[in-house]
C-alpha cells in the first residue's frame, strides 16, 4: 500500500495523506549542512587505504601504464553507474539500507541486513589498521628507546576517535569530513614534491608507467581492474545509501556520482605516482647499497686500490679476478650478492606490507625521517578514519531509523554501543595471532557477499521496483530525465559484469581447493604457503554465510509472516 501511494504521488496526482506523511518525514530527517558536506563525506569514504596500497600494486603486477586501460573502462561501465544507483536509492527512499530496500519490496529487507552485517565485519577489523597507524605515529616521535605502546590501547583510541566523530550524526560528521577528505591530499602533495627529488625516483616512475601491452590480453588484469573499482568505491556496504538518505530530495546525485568516481580514480593514479617515486628511491638505495658491499668485499679481499672498483667496471673486474685468481675468487664468491635494480623493482608488495613496511623502510633512509614518518602515518589515519565514518554510518543509520531501537536509546547511546561492541571484538586482532585473523576477515568477510548484495540491488531496482518507475522518481526529484547510458548499465552491463566476477571468484576458490595463507617461517627466513586449519575454514564459511544468507532467510521469513497474517484474517466458516 505504501508503494502504491508513492507511485500515484510521483505521477503528478494530487498528494494524499501518505504523501503528507512522507513530506513530514523528509522535513524531520536530519540533513547535511550543505551539498559540499555530502560530497566530502563520499570522497572521504571512497578514497581510502586501497588507493594507496592496492592500486599501485596492481599497476606493478599488470602492465604499469597499460593497466589504466581496463581500469578506466571498468570505471565507466561499472563504477559510476553502480555508485549513482546507490546514491539515487538512498536519496529517493530517505532511509538507511534496511529501510530503503524494505520500501522497494518487503522481501528485500535482507539485502539491507546483509549490508549491515558486512559493514559490521569490516568495522571490526578495519579500525585495527587505524590502531596500527596510531602505533606507528607515536613511534615516529621517538629517538632512542621510548615507551612501547600496546596495540590494544591504540585500538581503543581509534574507536574513541570514531565515536567522537559520529557522536552528533551528520552535524559532527559533516564537519569532520572536511578534514578527513582534504588532509590526505595536502600530505600527498608534500610527499610528491619530496618524492620527485629523491635519488632514484625516476627509476620507480619509469617502471610504473612503462606499458606492458601484452597484459591487456590477460583476463586477470581486467578482473582485478573491475574488482578494484568495485571495492574502492565502497559499493554494497550501505554507506553510500546512508549518506545519500540525508540529502535534500532535489540534490543532483548524478553529478555527485560522477564527481566522486573521477576523484577516487584520479587519487589512485596520483597516489601511485607518489608511491612509485618513493618505491624507486628504496629500490635504488637497496641496489646501490648492495653494490657498495660487493665493492668493499672485493677491494678488501684482493687488496685493490680505493676507488678503483666502481659500479661501472664491477662486472669487468669480477671476470678478471675470477680468471686471474680462481682459487681465491671461489672462496669469496659465496659472499658476493647478485645486485639487480630490476629485481628490486620487481618485488611486488601489496596491502599492509606496502603501507607499513615498504614505506617505513624508505622513510628511515630519508633526511629528517621523523618528519616524513609523522606526515605519512597521519595521512593513513585520515584515510582510514574517513572510511570508518562511512562504515559506521552504514550500521548506525538503519539502527537510528528503527522506531523500536530509537524509542529506547538516544542516538549517542546507539553510537556508543556500536563502537564499544566493535572495539571489544576487535581486540582479537591485537593478539599474537591477530595478523592471521585480520587476513581472514580482509580476504573473505566481504568479497563474495558484496558482489551478491550489489547484484540483488541492481535486479531489485530494474526488475522488481521497475526501471521506468525509478526513472520517474529520479525525474521528479532532480527535474531531468535519465539518459540511455545509465539505463543500459543498470539493466544489462553492470549485472552481467558482477555475475562474471562472482563466477570467477567461486571458480577460483574451487580450483584452488583448500584455502591457503602466507605465514612467516623463522627457520627458513621467508614466507611459506600453508593450508588453513579446519577451525579457520569454519570461520571463513561462517563469515560468508552470515551475510549472504540474510537475503534468502529474511525473504522467506517475510513470506511466512505474510502467509500467516492472511491465514489468521481468513473468515471462520
């Protein structure tokens, strides 16, 4: 009945009592102070650590500059359309993820529940990254010695910071996002200037942007480009729907979707330039340090004149020494390292390894290393905190929208409980085995679940609610018709692409067999691949099932409840 009322009102008929109630809800609902706050909130949420630590890795793995071709194509056919879809749903329905999809169809409430569950899982482990950021930031101020800050204390501090940012809802978040969205760019610009002046920076930039065109024929390059766009924009978590629900109904969310998508992707490229300038410095430093050790070894072993042996004549002199003093050279040979700039640049590192290891190794070799360390980890904190504001909004908005919960608890208490519960459970990631649990959640808590959620979202809008009907809603809100591009992407291209990604991940898991992880072997001094134990596999299965099963189970529960209501209201013979 509620949907029928909305359909008649949007068709230009005289507003009835239902429409008046909708207007009253719109007026009562909190809104962003201005449209710029909404844009900054979306940018702060979308532009996160993945732009800094995953996109550069993908460029390195899949052809440098040529990787931009599939990346930009996927942005056009996947990223922008799906981002616009979620923003439009949130702005039209004026509710969080659960309420928005319940409005479209009572049987789709589980889509919103699944989004909340995934966001809850993400919040549990994602804020641990901010805790690491605090830990490294505090240690950036040391000289020698100093206090050893415990990870658990840093995690508590990270959640306290999140709570203070979300305490007043859009009133406080709208102000914080100005900082979390803009500050990383200030630091990146400073790092870019410094990075380009580092010795060897050009080696890293040339390595990144030298296109390997053969990678365009590699299906994994296209799959990873699509995956990066999908997860970088934060689709399926319910955060974008929550943010858009606080918009004025007449806001041009189409324009905002395009702006946020372009800024997000441009930031990835910009961050990669910064990363590879520093990466080139680190690789060049390690390469030259290796050469100097070999030169010193040969100079001392064969009593050569200081300065005689250089990087330019090293190979020639090594051949001469090997032929002239074979016995002595054979004794020294096991200590001679094979120095190669190419191998240093080929070392592929992603995720926390790139953010917390590669960068710190490079920073410690810079002049005034403390300053660069403080700036870098402050930037990571801002990126992580901006993403956390979106993650918590995806959880809090449906809870505060619920009349049952909000009638018993004020908004501040709900926010506090969510942060407290997440912080308590997140203590698991501060244990000695915390890194392994972090990897499990990072790899499996959201991947398949989000693909399924967004697939159901597109099908729901286009084929359950009705694309024509949704088009009329958007025209009523923004005063402009929906062009063919958005309709074609929503109805055909994007769903087929998501199905393709879903099939790839499923087949990859099946082909791989037993799920595996990387563990450090102290006896070998290197990473080794191990199979997950049975209890870890059980946790992985529970993570995936607890979110994906919400969709069919809630639909089934709604069907049974409606069936029982019909049966109970039937007349007695």
